[in-house]
């Protein structure tokens, strides 16, 4: 399954290694408790909330799909 900006956090975290990819793009280790609050949100919704630019979001999606 290919991930997109419309994939939910819950869908993404089912992939082994996805949390490490999040950590890489966020720049710190993201607490799973923090991620639980946004499980039903799409990656785009989270990116909008934390004010990621288009390139950062695209990089995360690319890395998720490459892993």
C-alpha cells in the first residue's frame, strides 16, 4: 500500500519502522502518546497543524513509501 498525504496516522504506524521515519522528519523522538491524539487525522491534517511546508510533507511521504 502506497502512502499519501491523505493516509491516516493509524494506517501509517502499522508499517514497521514508520515511527523512526516520523522521528527523523520531526527532528525529535515523537512520543506515542502524542501520536495517539492524532491517529484518525491524515498526514496532511497533521502537517497543516504543525505548519510543515509542502517539501517536508512530500519528503516524509517519500521516505515512508521507500522503507
